[in-house]
């Protein structure tokens, strides 16, 4: 009896294995369901799941017409499914292969071997995780039928960069700030006053020249009339210098007077403030 027991067990094991193999083959109902589901998944752009269903209804155990249709559509969906190749590096530029990749929270790969990964078309968020590195996320739009798209992903430095030292602000002392505070009208009065000073200086210079030239003319023509052309020219030159001196004094006087009026009548509410602040020179004012 003990010798017959192993022999009796062998047919039972064969039947058990055969039963499991037959259970793995899809039934006609399974084939019909897989075919119908593949159409719905295609409309939802879930091409990888669609291919899985088509492989089910393309099994030899499916009816011939269903198997033929699904087999043909497997080739079509293989063309439509995009693929992507991720190259991951650390902060030093060295390649990393021990990287876990998830797509929209779903595990995509436990390790990168430089091979292309099948991806559904559309917008996806990819997250890359490696030991000793902060996770990196990338949002990519994958195009249908795009093959072997290459994406470089770089992990940052393990430590955070030190914060930049704050640059102390340079502020103008109150006294200096007050001295730089000036109204627009007062600025104009300074410009006008400067013109007045130039006019007075011009009048003074030509006045001195006029005195010298008049002395020369009197030496050439001591009387009331000049008998020589040289004397006439000297009197003419002296007269021209005197006219310029007069005009200069007039302009200078008007400029200084106008500057004084502008200065003392300038309203205090309208002012221009010049100061030194963070980043350089600051000009503030009301107009």
C-alpha cells in the first residue's frame, strides 16, 4: 500500500496543475468583457490598461473572431502608447539608478535601468525618491505616440544652502535728511540764481574791459572828435563792451531778484526728499 500511494498521487498532481492552467485561460465571457472594457479605457486615454485588456481577449482560449480583433488592436495601442526614459543624477552629476518613481501617486518603477517606461498620454506628476536625497517632483505633459522621450532629473544638495546675510540698511541721520529736503520751487530759484550770478560776473568782466578800452580810446582821441580810424575803432570797441556789461548786469540783477522771490515764496508742503536707503539713492517728493 505504501508503494502504491506515490503512484496514486502523481495523476492527482497532474490534474491539479492542469486545472490551474485551465483556470488561467479566459473564458468566452472574460474575452467579451475584456474587449468591451478596452474601448472604454481607450476613450479615457488609459492606454496601458487598454493594452492589458486586449491581451486578455487575444488569448488562444477566446473565440476566433474576438481574438483576431483584439490581436489587431494590440498592435495599434502599442503604437499609441508613449514611452519615456528618465536619467537621474545627484548634485555632483553622478548617475543614480536606485530611484523609486511614482506617477500621480501610483508606483511606476522601483529602479531605473535606463530603459523606456510606458506612460499614458496627458499631464502627470512624477515623483523621484532615492536614499539620502530629498524627493523631487516634476509635472510633465506626455504626448500620445511620443517614443523614447528623455528627461533629466537632478537631485539637489543634501544640505540646505545657508541664508544670505542681511545687508543692514543705511539711513540718513535726521539732520542730514532735513538738509537734503528741498522744494521744487527752491531748486528752480537756485537755477535762476545761478544764471543771475553768471550775468553779474559777465557784466563785471566786460565792465573792467570797458574801462580799459575807454582809457585807450581817450589816449587815441583826447578831444571830442577822433581824427584817426584807430581812435574811432577803439571808441567803438569800448562802447560794445560797455553795452555787453550793461546787459550782463541787467540779467544778473533780474536773475538774483527772481531767485530771491522764488526762494521765499516757495510753499513748504511741496517738497522733494533726497535720501540714502537700501539699494542706493532714494528720491521722494510730492508734485
